[in-house]
C-alpha cells in the first residue's frame, strides 16, 4: 500500500470489522513509513498528556497498539510498564519485535479480555475512529477501568465531525460514567493537513 492510497480520505470511512482487519493486515508492512512520513504525532501528544496525570510506573494498556508506535511514545515519555493488544496479527507481530512492551496479545473485535481495574490507565491512540473501532468501544474501555482510572484516546478531524462518535463521548459524560479531565486539539498528520483531539476521561 502506498502513502497516497493508505492516507487518502477513503481511510476514514465506516467499514466492517472484517474489512478493517484486512486493511491493517495489508498495510502492516508499510504502516510506520506511511504515517511517520506524514508527520504522525498523535501518539507523542497522547503519551505526554497521560504523563501529566499519572505516575510513570503506572501500568498502561495500549489498546489497538498496532505496530507499536504508541508503545514507543509511551516509553519515550518515561512509562516503564506498558502492555498492548490488537486485533490484527500482522500488526501485532511487528509490535512484538519492537521491544516496547512487557506483554502483548491478540484480542477479538468488540472484546477486551481483561478484568475491570487491571490497568489504571488505558491509551487508545487513533483506534476509536471512523474506519477503525466503532463509537461504543469507548464504553468498553471505560468499563474496564477501576474507579478514577484514566482513558486517553484521540479523535482525528474526520471523527470529530461524526455525530455517532461525538454522541457516544457526550453520553458517557452526561450519564456520569466518566468525567472529562482534559482535551486538546493539535496536529495529527500535519503533512496531510489533519489534526486530532487528544481526550482524557476519568471513570467515576
């Protein structure tokens, strides 16, 4: 997959789970080069924001870890205990070779095989978005946090315009399941003119 193909506007569209897995399976070999070549900085921003709110020895789950770019960002921010999971075996194989993780496992779409409270912090960078995990994934992630646990995630610009994703976020805030700790808009893929909002939620 070339950079022009992978980072076109067609990437951020609703698709089935099967098509999503196939997309990232086929993209795995060139993913890092493609996104880094367009200045991908959201993982760095998300890791830095998490570091403002928890101790660096806090166990962190990198949900939808992909090839390991978020694990690298977490390690470079100073985090010392990072695990990861992803639904695409080809992406996960690259993460396993990265050296950024204590533990990695293949997860099933729509499921997260951990006990509630197992991780005081979960990072989901670029995962809950158009073309990837559906809006209700936010509910799953917050549900697995212990009370006062933190979820850090990002919505890219196309996702910020989608009523379903924004509505799910607002529903979690309105029903008292979570409270908003921080949110900040900034660069995502600057060479493509795209930004993202990094959002921190705390489970109540």
